[in-house]
């Protein structure tokens, strides 16, 4: 049975991804920064709860120890992420973006992704068919945000798209370094979740589609790519 870890999975896209993969026969480790919420979500789904704060080395190390003791890992889904907004749910644009804002965003979205991936590499390398899915965003596409005709062009924020662009670069470089793994970045679409103050235009069921699909690619599947539900996206 395929063992899969989903970070940030006690709600939203992570929760729906875990639900779908369990239905497809995966053993899912539901990673959650809040242990209580994680246990509650895991019990609801039939997953295995793992306390996991992607910004904390000790938390990640403990999660590795627990999952290794339980048999190992085949699929890692780096889903945990943040997008900071103002108190009235407005995206923070260039005039108000600070180094501290960038640092907080990168701590979770970029450094957290690297921290978790680096820690779980030994387990993934023991798998017969290791897969990594990094949840990115269409806002990470330099092509999209610089094209006046693209939906991403109108997004005013700095920290979130910059962090996801970094995730895309991490994806490419890790995929080249580990050709025996399938490592891809995905764009779920503008999904209604707490991350964006529930302003998204699609459901978590729709958003999770590409995450679930890329979590189940075989050894001959793509690697080092950037995908949404419709296909390959431009960098």
C-alpha cells in the first residue's frame, strides 16, 4: 500500500487531497501544525495524524522518525502554505510589503518545503516509486503575471507569488538531482480556502484534482514540470 504524507492537511486542499487518496487506497499521514486539529481531521478521514510544523526542525524530525518507524514513505505532498493579507482581507501590495512579510511567507512556503523535503529524502529514496508534489500557484508563473491578458496579471501581491516562484525553482532542481523520483509542482487554481479568506472561485474538490493526479504518477510519468488540471503551465 502506498504511504503518503500531506502537509497542512487538517483543512482545505490538504484535507480534500487526503480524503481522495485514502479513497484510492493510500495510507495517508495527515500532517498538521496543530496536533488536536490534526487528530480530529485524521479520525474523520481514517488517516494517521502526524504533528508537523514545517517551520520547526524538531517537529519535522519527529515526523520523520514516526513515519519511518511505521514503515516508510512513498509520496510527499508539500501542501502547507500561507498568504498573509491585511486585517480586511486585502492582498498586501508592493507599497506595503516589507522584508519581515517576505521572510514570514518564505519561512513556510519555501524554507518549509525544503525542510520537509530534505528531511524525508532518505525515506523517499528507499521507496520503489517515490513521488513529490509541491503545491505551487499560477501566480508563480513569470509568464502569467507579466502578460496583461492573463488572469494572474492583476494580482497585486509580492510575497506569495515570489515564494511560489521559488518553489517552482526548487522543484526543477530537485527533479534534476533525483531522476529516480517524480517531482512536480502543481497549480490547484483559485480555490475557496482559508488561505485566501474564502475568496476563491472553485471548490476544494476541483482544486485537489491535479494534486491527487500528480501524487499518483508512475515511474514513467513526468518530472520537473509545472501542471494544472488542463496540462503544462509556462514558467
